[in-house]
């Protein structure tokens, strides 16, 4: 006998578990299926984000930043810390505890909201008058039916062709988060978000890190002025980032990994390292869903085809998060999940794709929302720009972290804020003010006229807004 629900969600990453909770809040009878297993074979909801993405990477970034501070910056404060050691096993165990707290938190939220959780793989079986039949294969086999299905199966690391991840020497984001001892030499392919975050973790812990990037430009999606500043800082930190390379043969042996590549000058090079992290983007997870059973359409990348409202061409079938178009970000997945649950309930769920903030959690952090200066130029928009360096901010001086700046771009005529770009301390927190301001269509002058607490890093945002009108007070 098939168990009947109003909504079945396949995948319990940030897109799926949030959609399930919101649908339950709106009075629907909801099932959520997820196949992720923890080390003891139990359920581990939360998807990539919780298990091998956002959460564990930020745990390691925090631990390694403490180590970096103790080694290189405590002395400025008069604190002597000699013989500082990193216990990698303990650092990884702490990270695992943080992950488990999040897994358990989601299971608790399912109970609280009366979402029925199934641990196993969900796949389409058939379509009938009663709705879509979803088969769950796991420790127990189940058949579930609902008229509304939300697919939130996420994404997985893309491998280089012909070079499989063994998670011992050639690592995806998964293996990169559980290297048991600091490698002497580490290479990363791809200087995107994972390359920079993971490269930073292991560099801070003492690895000699080389990042090989195929494109000639660094962080092409980031505002050019900010990307240039970032490259300067990362070079100084000792991250060896090589742009415009062409990766060739990769040999994986017991001794380590040998990477052949051609550098930007066209010279043949060989890099021998202990570990290689491949971070060249991610692919949507659709194998195992048996989309053929119901005729669910995929695009050439294997992503599920949806419209702006996350609707597929099949009535009642929706898809959200990394498995569809758009940026692969946890908060984007969550917003889509909420909006779809609300649409199913007959409400007007909404996601503003122009206001999805980005954060790269390096040190300094890089965060932005809205359009970059190069995009405004390409779009032919007349704009004004204001920047304010953290060097002139009292709180940043007190923190001992004065690298970077806040940059605000506003419409030349109306003064409406079009983009905010930050590199510096706590950029991940500072970007929220800009996102809220832009959601309310604020002008630069609106921010400039708002009282900001002193001393705070957020005063730099206010000063950048003043700079748009060429009237900074502290610089
Ligand atoms: P996922 O989180 O991938 O979840 C999908 C779930 O579906 C998984 O649990 C999977 O097991 C399950 N599943 C798949 N197929 C089936 C099936 N057939 N049946 C049952 N279950 C199935 N984003 C940020 O916004 N901020 C960050 O700081 C950040 N850091 C990251 C760091 C790393 C190293 C990585 C790899 C990613 C990071 N991301 C970050 C991206 C973020 O993790 C993803 O955008 C987000 O997890 C996408 O959510 P999702 O729900 O679409 O998919
Ligand atoms: P990415 O898309 O950020 O970067 C991949 C990089 O690899 C690009 O610069 C690309 O030019 C380069 N590349 C691709 N093929 C290559 C090749 N053959 N040789 C050399 N370079 C090559 O992808 P990444 O870092 O794997 O991360 C995947 C996604 O996960 C991100 O795009 C982001 O959506 C998400 N993520 C988000 C984080 C955050 O929000 N802080 C942190 C980590 C990941």
C-alpha cells in the first residue's frame, strides 16, 4: 500500500528541508526523503551544506584562523604564544560535532513540524490519477504518493575528465574537509570559492599551497577592483595562485599526485604534491531519480528544467536549489524552497534573484550583492561609486584588521544603490545591511543619513555611502 501525502520532498538539503518545513507550517501533510548517511549508517539530513559544504568548511576556517592568529597576530596584542600546535584530529572531530548538531537539529525540526522523514533514495515510479508514486529504497522499502513533488536533490563535485576522486590523494570537497594530517604540498585546481576557502584552511595550517586556475582573470564574477585587491592580499599571504593554466596529465600514485600543466606563458610545468583538491564547479544530482518514468526534462548540464517559479513542465512537480539553474548557494535554495511551498498553498511566494548575496569566507572575507562596476558598464548604466577603506575605520584598527574596503555603486541620476562590494573583516555580516537597503530600494543618501553605532565596522558602509556623494567624514 502506498502512503499518501499532500507533498513529497526529495532531498533534505537547505532547499528540501526548508521547503518541507514551510509546507508543513502551511497545513500540508508532508514527507521528506533523504539518502545521506552518517558514519554509522544513520540519517544525516542537511545535504551538501550541512555534511560536506557550508557548515564543516566554516568550522575548519574558524579553527585554522585561530591557529593563524595565535601564530602571527597575538604578539601585537602583547600575548606570547610559543610552540603553538595544531591537533588536526581534534580539529576534525570538532567539525564533525558541529555537523552532527546540525543534522540532529533538522531531525528535531521535522518532528516539531510533523514532517514525516524517510531515510533512503527517492525515485519516480509512476504517475496516475492519484498523483506521482515515489519509491523509497533504503533499509526499508516504501511507496509514497502525492500530487505535489518538490525535487531538491542538490549537486556533487565535478571531476576532471579521466581523473576520478579517490578521496585519499585526489579529493573533492568531501575529502578536502577530512585530510588527516597537514600535507606538505597541496594543489588545488580551480580558484573559485572552494579553491580559495579550502586553500586558505590548509595554508594557514602550514601546507605549501598552489592553486591552478584555467581562466586568465581572477574571480571573474567579483567586482574587478575588489578582485584585484583580493589577489594582492592572497599573494601576500602565500597562496600561490597561477592563472591562465591548462591542466594536462594527472598521475596519482601511493607517493602522491603529479600534475602536468602549461602555464600562462605556454611553458610546460610539473607539480608534485601530497594531495590534490579538484574544485572546478559542481554538477546537478539527477541520476537515481528515474526521471524517465514520468518524463521530467533535464537540460544539457543535467539540471532539471524549471521556470522562474521553479515549476517543471509536469503539473505538480517543482525543483529547487542546486539541481536547477542559478547560483549554487544554500540561501538561494532555501528561498526557492519557501517560495514553492507557498505557491503550492496558493500564496504568492517570491524570490528576488537580483538580491542574492555572495560571500567568500576567506580572510579577509569577500561579500557582495547587486551589480559589479563592470556589469554596470556593460549594461550602459550611468553610476556613481564611493569607496571607504577599513584602514580609516576605528573599530577595524582596534581589531587589528584594517585590510580592504566597502564599495558602493549608485545610480547617477536617482542615487538608488545598485551594488555593494566588500572585502574586509566580517564582510559576511556587513553585506546584510546592503541587501536590506537594496530590497527597500534605498538610495546611497538613505544609508548616509542613518545613525550607525560607533565604533563599528558598519560605519564603513555609511562612509562608502557618503563617498558616493564625495563627502566622507573620516577619510
Ligand atoms: P544539497 O545540499 O546538495 O542537498 C541535496 C540532498 O538530497 C542531499 O542530502 C542528497 O543526499 C539528497 N539526495 C540526492 N538525490 C536523492 C535521491 N534520489 N533520494 C533521496 N535523497 C537524495 N553555499 C552557501 O550559501 N554558503 C556557503 O558558505 C557554502 N559553502 C560551501 C562549501 C562547500 C565546500 C561546498 C561544496 C558548497 C558550499 N555551498 C555554500 C553551496 C551549498 O552547499 C549548496 O548550494 C546547497 O547545499 C544546495 O542545497 P540543496 O538543498 O539544493 O542541495
Ligand atoms: P566555482 O565555480 O566557484 O569555481 C571553479 C573554478 O574552477 C573557476 O574559476 C573555473 O574557471 C575553474 N576551472 C574550471 N575548470 C577548470 C579546469 N579544467 N582547469 C582549471 N580551472 C578550471 O566552483 P567551486 O569552487 O568548485 O564551488 C562550487 C560551487 O559551490 C560555487 O560556485 C558556489 O556556488 C558553491 N560554494 C559556495 C561557497 C560560499 O558561498 N562561500 C563556498 C564553496 C562553494
